């Protein structure tokens, strides 16, 4: 007679054995990621920069010192896609690459934890990670952080393997895995804390001699896998010739951009960044008061999120808010159970807990200092966090609170998926609520190949214009930042570009950000400094007198003039003779009307890039 297994036993069997469960997990996640590819890029604006780098195939741009692997991997994948589907969009190809990477990362995590903790904790941690907003969204966008997370998960598995089965080979593989993670993102040098923890735990067990031997194997491996590509990129691609250039290249954002710092709000900002890596929370901006609180904590406007919030129905937003509060309650309950059973958990899985903390703490401390509110930096720490949240499922505790853990985990996973889908992912699938895309819609339809767009508004605005228009984009504010001491030379260069554009039959466009009375450097609220503003104003006043281009300007302006666009609204022409007047008033001729009209740039600038009447 055949033995009939209970349903729970059958479920356990399918989860615990073979390839079926990992395959089902991949079949669940990959189509979900494919069906939710990003159409709105305001969350991860660098996506367009990476896609443009792949399209240009510039070795210097592809060899970005923060993530050498991603540029070249993305370029190779794009070329492969282009063979199968000629004329493919680089942005789409990179999104597919990230969706594949995100799925592989979750499947690797499941296989690793199934062996260490059992099938239920493995399934819980994998779904927590795969449905968390940061991991989900960066799996459907052309960004570096999910590829980085996938390599870290693999490296963590190699670290645990090296600890449980120490050998020269296992530590050599650990060095290779860690080296690959460093190539994926330079911040993964912090994973050295996990390697150090494995060495210390092994040393206590087998003695210092074997520990040193294995460390040498690890060091040689990571030097080959990560060190050689970095050396090649620095010397052969970036052409660096001094230690100073190398240090600035490696630590550009800290040395030049001045990232990093602590203040009284750092814990709050870090909590927001970590929480948003779990729940996107875009629906919060449907409530103006809550949006104001979020804005006050940061040092930028969050106008992109406010623009996106126009798409939220108030009833839906209220429902998502209550679901989020319920999710938080479930997580607090899981944490309470974990704390109550901490002694049992730590004794059963002591080495795993040590390695998880060695991963989590250095990353959390560094990113709390570096850029605490940026959710993309909390994707890597989210991996050990989700594993720690699933640990109560791995205990044999029989008390009533522990027996409720499976139901709590299921509720948390379902709530997490629903909140992030309806509250963040689905609204960002359409470009209609993408602030920068809508701001640049006029240029997409009017600017032609051979035209020139002189833009202010920061690298994000310039990235959108560069990727979505056929025109050449001159990011005036970005050039000014790097032209300290030679601003007049920069404007001479711009004059020549304008002359070349007109000579070639093209048009010249100035964005509001570039010629406003008090234009912003970028969407984060940073202003032009006084010298930059004076240099810009002097150029605008004297552009008609420029010997190099006056004749060209006069000839062309009588035909089509220099176009001034109120992005997303309508456009007007400015003649050089009426370029700028005292008080920031511009004399315009509307395309849609006859005659002239006066427009005060201060009125335009009350909202970033949009006329006041169009602001939500």
C-alpha cells in the first residue's frame, strides 16, 4: 500500500529537493521582472547615462572606476541582443540584463539558504529580497546594483563554504568571487569584513598556519580577478600617470564631489534609505503633508516624486498606507519572535549569524556616512537583513509565538509584493509621469540631428536630452563646474559650437534652466555660484557682439532665430538683440500667437522647469 503524504510534507519535499523549487522561483520572478520593466527613470537617473555609454561604446565611459564590470558586461550583452534583434535599444538590453541578474541572484540565495537553513527560511528570505522595492526596481532598470548584489550573494556562499570546508581551493574561489563583486561595484571592498570573519573563525578552529596559507590563496585570487582589470583600466584606458590621478579616479565622488558626512539627521536619513529599499513608498506623495515631511528631511526638492504622485487615486493611496502599516506591524512581530529566540537561533546558526553581521554592519555604517537616504546603496545590506528576518523559521521552538511565524512570513511576503507593485512599480512603468521625460517632450519632437541644445538643470536633465533627442547637448552648468578659472574660454567654445551648428543648417535651443535669471545647477536645489551667474549673464548680454558668430547669428536669426523653450508647454523665439534685459525679462515671440509678449523668468522659475500653471 502506498503511503499518502500530508500536504505539508509534499510541499516540504518539493521545496527541499532537487531543481524544481529553484526553477519555479525563477519562473515566478523572471516574467514578473520582464513585465515590469521601467518606463520612468527618475528613481535611477543614471540608467540613461549607462545606456548612452553603451550606445557610444566609449571605452573610458564603459570603464567607470566604481563599476568596471557593468559597463563592459552591458556592452557585450547589448551587442549580443543587437545580433538577434538589429536596432535594439541599449536601455532595453540593459534592463533585460538586470532582470536576468536579479533572478539569478535570488535563485542562488534560495539554493544557498536551503542547504543552510532549510526550504522554508530559504523561500522566505528569497521572496523578501526579490519583492523588496530596491531589488525589484533595480532588476527592471539599467543600473549596477542588482548585478553587484548577485555577485555578493555568490561570494557569501563561497565564504560560508570556505569556512565550513577550509582549503586552499575554497579560499582561492572566495577570492575570485570577492574580486568579481569588487568589479561589479567598488564599495564591495567592504565585503573583506566577511572574509576576515571567516579567517578568524577558521583560525580558532584549525590554527594560524592553515589560516595564513588560505589567506595567501585568497589574496592572490582577488589580486588577479579584480586588481588586473583595474590596473588595465587605469593605465590603458584612463591613461593615468600619477598616484594623485589614480586616487582621484578611484575616489572621485569622495574627493571631488565631496560625498560623505554626518549630522544629527543621519540616523533618520539612513532609516528612510533602508526602509525605501524595502518599500518604495511613492504613494506617500499623494498626501501633501507626508510629502512635505519627506522633503524636509532631505536636502532636495523631491519634485520628481510629487510629479509621479499625480497618478495616484486617493482611495488607492489610503489603502496602500494602511497595508504598509500592517506590513510594519508584521515585521515588528517577526523581529520580536527572533529576539525572543535569539539564543536558540545564534547557537544553532552561530557561524552564519557572525558572517551576516560582518556583512551588514560595515555596509550600513559606510553608507550611513556616504549617502544615507539613497536607497540604491541599501540593496546590498538588504540581503543579510532578509536572511536575518527569515531565521525564526529555522528554529525548532514550539511556543505559540514561534508557531505563528509561518503565517506571519506569508502575510509579510504577500503584503510586500502588493504594496510595491501598486505603490511604486506599476506607476513607474509609463513615461507619462516621468518628470524629466515630460519636460523634454518638446525637444524630442522638435530637435533634429545637427541641432544644438544648451541646457542647464544638471546632469539628470542633460542625460534625458542626450538619450531621447537626436541633437547635440551642451550641459552648460556641468561645463561651468569644470571650467573654474577659464569661464571665458568655455563661452568661446560655446560660441564656436553655435557657429558650427548654424553653418551646418541646424538650430540652437536654450532651455529655461540655461538662461533663467537664477537657474539651478541641478534638480537637487544647488544654485549657480556668483561667478558662474555673472559669466553667464555677461555672455548673454554680449553674444550679439561676438566677432566669431555675429554674422552667423544675424543671418540665421532672420530666418529661424534661437529657440527658447518652456519645456512641455510651448516655445518662443529670442533674437540676440533682445536676449536678456535688466531684471531677467526676456522679449519673446510666441509660435502660437502674433506679435510679442514679455515674460519674467522669475515667474517661470517658481517651479523647476515648468510654468506655474502646469505644476500639479
